[in-house]
């Protein structure tokens, strides 16, 4: 779009230069020896083919044309200069010896329009050359005229425009401007925001045109220099958007929605073509809810008077209570300081000859749009003249005084270069204040010194009719504050009237932006998290109660109840981790309290996981030791020493972490523009603590896996090898998928992060508990209902050696199995039933009891004639065939029982 805008203006300049070359052959304009200067003046009588609406007077009034007052100001300036009338400009008395005069007979006025090239077309059509050009009031015609002035080398003075090209010695070397630069306008605009303490969170909306991008850069620079938080949002030029009946295109809607999403309550609208852009923005603001009185709008750039006379309720709603910062003339604020304004008084007292000449020089024909037939007392009957009239007066006066200065320097005739230099050397008190131009800066050549201009904050408000009703149109404005020039109050805004904001109050909206999204935990997710913790507690409690009630049943005895109690406790500890994440500031918790919850997280995770896996490891290790037929009792304490060592190591690391560099609660700002933040537990340097803890927790996991593999051929009555392997797979998959997801959501969404934590620390304990206990519940049910399944190898009856501390051998193969241990050899006994013999031998040879839930009475070895009778001692196996196998099996069983 920037390329499009630059191409458009470049094309216009090339076209104009070509036109100038064809029509005038680059003739150099000059003021000849007669000293007569034929001035061509361009003012906006029309706006897109209709009469230019007045800022100050209701549409429909015969004297309400905007450009007519500007033409009157220009004609007044020419007459005052010719008469050396020092009423408005005291310095004219110093130029009595100047022989330069405006040629009123050959000077002409033209309709410049506002957003077209009719000014350039009118100038090219003239056969005679002007001595200089005054105008225009808008950027597009001013740029066109500046290009022609450069081509023909005559002086050009603009009385209001914003485009920075007009102040560039490179682009417009013959153009000067009595209106201050857009740089100063940006500075004064931000100054006014500071007056209302709107020092942060400002949104800048701008069209992506050549001028719009310049506006964006200048405003952003001012905001940045003052360390104010801001966001710039561009939208396509209204002329390029396909829309019907001025409905907003996607660009305006997207721009306004972005402003709303950011939450900024102070909005600067930079306008290029205000008549096209503001209606679309007003409709977009209405759709997204940005005109409800809670926002403060500032308009930056030239506002078309027609907008202030609209009856469109959406436009009125957007403009109501807004402010337009603009350089203003003395007549707009003279009453506030009891000042006299000789310029306004001169117009108000203009004689009939002046009015008649004004009507004669009117370029608009009777009956055409913009035509005005001024009555004799047109200015006397008005409250005030139009905005911009004072700047037009000073533009014409600078051309005359500049010619006098150039004559003093080089005499007559004068070429355009000498005339232009004289204009920039002029220094006088005019209708808009003291006029002098900057020098030496190629990027601000011929721009008026900003310290000589007064600025006004114009409060746009609906007009109250005499019947007390509020009109739906914004017709007038109130000058709410003045920044006067050349006084002790320079660069200070002076309130002169109460400012009325969009909500009808005299104070701005309380909030600078919407309350930012703090990403607090939602009550629904908090309730769900508490429910998940409750299911973990209930499951663990159910396990403890069920094991206790059935502790004498052979299934529970074989499962070693003490380790099941420990397992249930570990799952409760791990599940409690969820409780550390379900609170934030929205639930009344302080940062200190939340910090303590953060400290609890590594403790609960470490203890929970270690208790679970150490319980499983110790349980399996005890089974493995028993089935080795060692010659001593295998007590619970005999297999707990690894757990004690590992948990002691974890205790040391956790204590150091807590004391030396404990986690703490912090709220991190996610988006400095919108202010969105998220609360989380922060750790300064967790590597020295997390790495040792991870290694410590990894050891019992590996040990549990190893012991599950060692006991994979032991009946499920004693071991859960198969289910532990499933547990490893499930929990590994959960960690691989869940941990990165939670890490990603950690800085994005509290609800997403807590949901991830809740699911993660719910599945881990629930899977551990269910994959261990559900098989026990099933085995219990099968035992009670005599349901048979395929048996295992070690520790079963029906063929192989069965070791049991239960009162009787299990019936119906009630314990499941999953194959043989290939690393061990088997002793086969075929053709005979030796159950009774082996049982008798074991009964007579051994009366050693197991002082635990696994083997708490006499060991019994039973072998059948179809399967293996095996007793393992130090991984040594014995084989026998036929007749010898019975005796060998019997001896092996005796040795095993003796070892027990």
C-alpha cells in the first residue's frame, strides 16, 4: 500500500511536469519593472462536486460556503498590502518605499477542491503566468500546485496542508507554508493527552496512504520519546476498499477489533480523507462497541467541515466528546483573553466596495455548487469568520512582503527564486500570529516556526437547539483549551472551557485501557481439578479399606498387604500435587501463600513417585528372594533399605532446594501492549536440583522394571510384572505427550496449563493404583467364584512346583501366567503322580514358617506327572528322566523346603 501511495503521487508529479512543459515551456515567472504581481489564489469552494460545508455555520445558509471566507481573507490581504494598511500587520508601515503591488485586475481566484486535481488543471489552462500562487488548503491540490511551481519557478505559499513533501527542499523547493508542520501537530497532540494524564495505552489508527504513513511515523516517534505505551494499527485507503453505501470494509472492522482486543481506551484517529474514512470507522466502531462513552478519541489531521454538520447518528456517536487539535487563529480565542482581533474586525467592517469586488472575483458561476452571493454585511452579521481565514491572509501577506524584501536585495524585476527567498526571510505579525519561517533545514524548508502559532483543543459536541432538544448533528465545537504563542504560557495548555467527554462528564474515562486478561484460573476448571484429586483420594482410601477387610484372604495375603498400603499412600501424595496449582490471586491467595504452594510441588512429585515405585520394587524383590529358597526369613525390613537410602538422598536435595533457592510465585506480563499476564511458579536456577532429583527418581523406576522382568514367570498372585510393564508404557506415553504440552501452555493459558497439570497428575497415580489393584480385585472375584485361567510356571500347582504360605493349594488354576523363564532349565517328571510323596517329604523335613503374608505357614511343594518339578538354588537346576526324575524331584523339593 505504501508503494501504491508513492506511485500515485509520483505519477501525478510526472504528469503535471509534462503538462507544464507542453503548455508553458518552463517559462520563468517574474515580477517585472512595474512591480505588479498577478496572484493566483486557490481555495476550496467545492468538495467532491458539492458546496464546501462551513465549519461554523449551518448548512443551507446562503453564506455558509467554506472557501468564500478564505477568498475574502485573501482579497483583504491584497488590499491591505497595496494600501500599506498596518491595521493587521504593523510591519507594513516599513515598506512604504516598496514598489511591489498586487495586480487586482489580473489576480484570480480558483476552486481548488479538496481531493482532486482540478487546481492543477485550472492553473495549466491559464495563458498568463502568475507572479506567485497562494493555496491550497488540502494536501492533494497543494502537492499538485507545488509541482507546477517548481516546474515554472514561481513562489508558492500553502496556507494549510500536512504532507511532509511540501516542506521538503527536495520535493517542493519553491513551496513555503504559513501553517506549522505536522511534526509540531503531533507534538501538541501528545501534549494534550498528557494534560489529561492519558500517558499510556494509546492506539493510533491510520490509513495506509502516503500521508497516513507519515502521520503514523510522527505520532509513534512522539509517543516513543515520552515512553508511552502505544499500538499503531493501519487500514487500507478507503478508496481501495470495495464497499456499498459507505459500509465498513474488512480493514476498518479488523482495525477497530484490534483496538478493542488491545483494550486501549485512548484512540488517535489519523485522517487523510476524513470525509471518506470517518464514516466507515464510525460504523466499524459501532459494530465492535467502541463508541459507548468509555473511549477518548483524538482526531489528527484535517477534518472536513461536512462531518461536523452530519446527521448520521453513528458519526455523531463517534465524534461526540472527542477532540481535534489544530493550529488556530486569534479570532477563535480572543474573547477568552479579552484581546482585540484587527483581522476579524477588518472583515466585519468591510465596506460595500470590498463585498462587490469579492462577488465579482468569485470563480463559481451563479447556480453552480459553491456559489455565494455575499450580502453587504455578511461578516458583520456573523459570530466569527471561518477557520483557516487567518492563515490565508498571512499566506498572501507573506507573498507581498517577501517581494518587497527581494526587491530590497536585488531590485526589479524579480524571478521566482529571489521571490521565494524573500518570502522565507519575511517576519511579521499577522492574522494567525507572528509569522516567520524556518531556515537551514532541508527537511523543513519554508515551514513556519511553530513557536509563533497558537494551538487549540476543539471539543466536538452536538448543538443544543433553542427548544432545549439536542440536535443529532455535530455542528459547532468548543475551544476547550489554548496553547498560546509568544506568551509566558507558551507550550502549556490553558483550559478556557469545560471539556465534555463522550459520557457527558467533564473528566476523561477512568481507565486507560480495559482490565487486561490476567489469565486467572476459571472456577469450572478449579472445580474439575478438585474433583480429580477427590477421585485419587477415594481410590486410595478404597484400596486401603478393601485390603484391610480382606487381609486374611489368600489373594490378598499373596499380594503382601503392607506394600499395597504404601502404594495407596504414594498415589495420594502424587495426586495432591494438583492442589498446588488450583489457586491464584483471584481466589484471595497472596503471593506468599502461592509461593509456598510452589515450594510444595517438587516435594509432592518426588515423594509420590518414589513411594509408588519403591513400594512396587520392594514387593517384587521380596517375592524374588522368597523364590530363591534362601535359608532365612525374608522380612519386609529386609527389602526396604534401598528405599530408605534413595528417599534420604531425595530429602537432602529437596531441603537444599527449599532453603537455598526455593520456587516462588510470579506474575509474568505476556503482552506489554494489552497488559495480559499469567501467574506461575518461577525457579531461578533449577538445574542443580532437578537433575539430581530426576536421577534419584529414575533409580527406583529402573529397579522396579528390572525386578518385574526377573519375576515375569511368577504367578500373578505374588507379582504384577505384566501390569508393571503396561504401567511403564502408559506413564511414559503420558509424560512424553503431556510434559511438552504443559511446557508450551505454561506461558500461554492458565486454564490450558492447569488442565494439563491436572490430567497429568491424575493419570499418573490412578494408572499406578488401578494397574496393580484391578488384577487383585479380579483374582479375588475368580477365587470366590471358582473361575479358572491359564496358570503360570513358578509358584503354581498342576504340574510345576508351587510355593505357597496359604493353607491349601489354589484350586482351578486361579492365577494367570504368561510363559516360561527361558534362562532357567526345568526338571521334568513324567508318567507318575508324585504330589503325595513330595508333600509328605516336605511335611516331615520342614516346619519352617514365613513370618509374612506371602508364606506364613509350612512350605509345600507339589509336582505332577506332566509338568516341571523345580527347586532352584543359586541358579542351579537338576534334570532327571523317567525313574530317576521322581527321586530327583523329591530331593530338589526337600532341598528347597530346607532352604526356606
